[in-house]
C-alpha cells in the first residue's frame, strides 16, 4: 500500500501533493480496476433485467457514496432511461437508530437487508478499511438470502473483500484518497449500466427497456 504523503511545508504544496497522489491512484485504478468495475455493472444490469434491485450501504463518507450511487440510478447519470430500483440503507434515521438501540449498530444494515433483500438482488457494501463490522454483517445477510454481493474497499480489502462475489479494491492506506477513487469508479459503473458496454454487448438492456447505444 502507498503511504500518505508527508505534510508539505505550506498549503499550496500540501494541496498539490494531495491532488498528485489522487491522480496517481486513479492511474493505478485505470490499470487494475476495469474488469471488476465492468463486473459490478454486469451484476446490476442482470438484476435490473429480472426486475431485481440493488441496495447499498456504508459508514460516514461511504454512506454518502452509497446515497450518491443510488441517486444516480434512480434518477439518471448521463442519459434518459427508465428509473432503476436502487435503495441506500443509510438514509432512514428511524430504522438506523431503532435497530442500533434495540439490537446493535453492527445490525443496522443486516436487518434492512433481511427486510428488503430477495434472491437475485444485488447488495453493495462500501468500506475504505474493508473491515467495517456492520457492512460485513449486511453483506453476509445478503449472501444468505441469495443476493449477489459487491464491495468497494480500500487497503487490502480485508474480510469484506474476501467474502463478496465482486470486489473493487483501491489499495491505499488513506481514507480520503480511497474515497476519491471510489467515487470515480461508481460513476464508471453508472455509465456502463446506462450504456450497456460492460462486456461489449447490450444483453439485459435492450430486452428490459432501458439504456441504448449511440
């Protein structure tokens, strides 16, 4: 893993160092991540073609990424097409606080997956450490229900990366840099879903009434 750059002597140098490190990590992702990103897009397209849905979840900045991801699918990313069924499990404070209070914070996503998930759906867990206990529990609940499991992780992927069907890893130690690349990769998934270009075909797109090639 690449260590965090040392603090620079002045703000300008610090900003330059942060942006260059992010650019280097994006360049690495451009080499290492296309296949896994395409696999995520394929899993989502397959679920949507069979009237399935995707649920996504994470903590902190990764909760924001889950919400962002869902918004791009329900609304649109770059082109007109039918709304796609995506739910972020990080947004209902009544559910989150009641489950955390009555059970444990580790159960806040798993309980929702148990309520909403069905075989053929997709669960996307986002964890920059690869070790978030509630994300791991949510993905385990999804796997038990016959859902396809996807993870966006950092560092070495941890226990989360090791147990999912599709793993997108950003091998870095700094949370901020990982999140920056996660957001770019999530955008790439959304674009592939809309374009139907993940495997050079449009299977599951044309037949289900969303997305076209231009």
